[in-house]
């Protein structure tokens, strides 16, 4: 009698595992579909769709310029240029 009870328990466990397996397979299919949707969203940017550039936030665009050792702005030793006042002014307005 014990053998029958053990077999019944095993069969019930198999049925439960099969149910769980099919539920997990359904969930995997839904998650794979969602991954495809999100990857499609990542592939779209303002360059290849009608989206505005302000929505290009998923991927950072790499700057191809190399960083210079110089500081920004005027460099030391550079003579500046500016407009000179003419010698004969018609009118001076303050």
C-alpha cells in the first residue's frame, strides 16, 4: 500500500511541476517580447526616426574629439585683438 501512495504523490508532484513549467514558459515568452520592444526603442534616436533630439536619453553619444592639454580660453602669450576707436568720432554717446 505504501508503494501506491508513494506513486500517487510522485504523480501529483509531476503534474504540479509540469504546471509550473508551462507557466514559466509563458512568462519567458512575454519577457522575450518585452526585451525586443525595449531594444527597438533603444535603436531609435533623432537621427533615424522622427523623434526630437531631446528624447535621445538612453544612449550617450560619444564625442570623437580628443581632449587637449591646453586650458580653455585665451592662451598665455597670445596677443588679443579688438576693434580700435577711430581717431575722428562723429558723436560719442554714453
